[in-house]
C-alpha cells in the first residue's frame, strides 16, 4: 500500500466497478446516435395533442414501456 494515497470505501467501490466493467467483453462504449431536432411543425402537433387531451382521465389509459424514476432517495412506498 502506497503511503499518502488512501481511498475512501466509496472510491474503492467506484474503482472496483470500473475494473469489472472494463473486464467484461459484452460491455462496449458507443457514440450516441444522432437524432434530428424537433421541428416547429412537430412541436405544434404535440402542443395540439396536449391541448385536446387536457381534461382526459389518463388513469384509464395503459402506457407501454413505462419506467419508474426515483427522483428522491426513498422509493415512495415508505415515504410519509
């Protein structure tokens, strides 16, 4: 162990994760695909859809591909 170069447990965990990622043959870095910017025409169409459906009861609709995003540290189930 080198003197003067002590890592915290978080830093050690971070380094260990990156070592594991680099060793894995199935994980590769790729450039993100370019996507066209939203056109004014498309923005107007989206705004029109939103205005038409303002009063809609969205609880009755089913969305595929829904993703739960945890914006706070709690999952919400145990939050008060």
